[in-house]
C-alpha cells in the first residue's frame, strides 16, 4: 500500500512539474514602418505681457485671445480643434528696481485639418496681436489606419525572423505565446518663415510638411516545435 501511494505521489509530482515547465520558445522583435505625407497641422501660439499691474497685463492678454478665438471661428475652424493649453499669471521681483512686476501668459493650440488654410491662419493670428509661436506639429487624418498597417508589418517581420531561426534547426514555430508593442511617430522638423516675414506675399509657401514616419515595434514569443 505504501509503495502504491509513493508511486502515485511520484506520478502526480512528475505530472505537475511537466505542466509547469516552460514551453520551448523563440523570442524575436519585429518592426513595421509606414511613411506618409502629413495632411494636418497643429499650431501652438502664445500671448504674453508684462507690467506693474496684474489686472492690466491680464486684460491685455484677454483682449488678444478674444480676437484670436473670433478669428479662428470666422475661418470655420471647429471648436473641438481649438484648445487653451494654459493660463498663467506670475509675480516677479526685479532686484535692479526693487519692485515687483507681473507676467501674464496664455497659450492656445489650433488644429488645421486642411494644410491649404495654414497661410491664412498664420497671417490672421499675427494680425490679432499674438507675440509668440511656440511651434507646430504635423499629423495625418489616417493615423489609426496607418498604425494598423504598421502593426501588421511588424508582426509579419517578427514571424519571418522566428521562422528563419527555427528552420536552421529543422524546427518550426507555432502559436504566439506573448506579444508586446512599442509605438513611435516621427514627424519632420517644420520649415516656416519667421514673424518678421509676415508681411510677405500671401501666396508664398512658408512650411514644408515633409514626410512623417509611423513605427511600430513588437516583441513576440513564438512556440518552438
């Protein structure tokens, strides 16, 4: 009886050990890249004033921001594409004059879904009185579609690598055991004119969108047969 119990326990132990043994696998990384010309741009502009009166500098900012919002509305830009990024009012001490002054800052980002409207937007914003352009960022209206395409390319690349590794060993790969993803969008550095050139011909081109790159990297663990 004791022998039977001992054998039974041994069998159960071996079975449990086999159940928890990691399956042979081949771990690879894959990369998928999709290039596309941007068709949208987001412009970040800022208004800032300094002075000795907090209320006065804030009112100066408010008047310009109000003109900015009215202008973009006249352009037909949807409200969902216009966003206040921040509003700041700070009190600063000047050691030279031994007095305090105030700095008011407000930033607004505006998304242009048609690049042909960029010149009109920038000229109009400059006329409203903005005194800072923080930058622009390009994007694509096909973002989700392109990300999906890049994922498929990344997985195909990973599968190809795993298959090549396994074939050298006269083995094959099975189902994927684990997948992790890392995604990155590289946008070109924009080329655009400075504010000093704002009075140039309206027909002149002031940005070159270039090409943006959507990259998806995956780490995949395939079962090794």
